[in-house]
């Protein structure tokens, strides 16, 4: 089940080092640029950076085969 009119936006940290994805349903006539600028200021970038450091990627799928 999906949410109608849901759009994903990329926001960038004020220092320009990090990006995050924001999913939002905005009403018609909303200034998207102003909304994203305000959302970027409100976002907890320190917690986001910490979560990225703790996240470890697990490789799924075909693994490199060893020669025997």
C-alpha cells in the first residue's frame, strides 16, 4: 500500500558534507524550496551522522567464489 502524492526530496546539511532523503506530502501552492531549507535547518545532522557511522552494510547476493 502506498501513500498517494508522496514525494522524496534530497536535503543537504548546512556545511554541505552530508545529504539525507526526506519524504513528504506537500499541499498545492507550497513553496518547496523554502520548505526544504527550513527542514534542513531542523534536521538533527549530528544524530544522522552518528547513525551512518553505526550502519554496516551486509552484502546480499552472489559472493565472490574461491578458487579451489
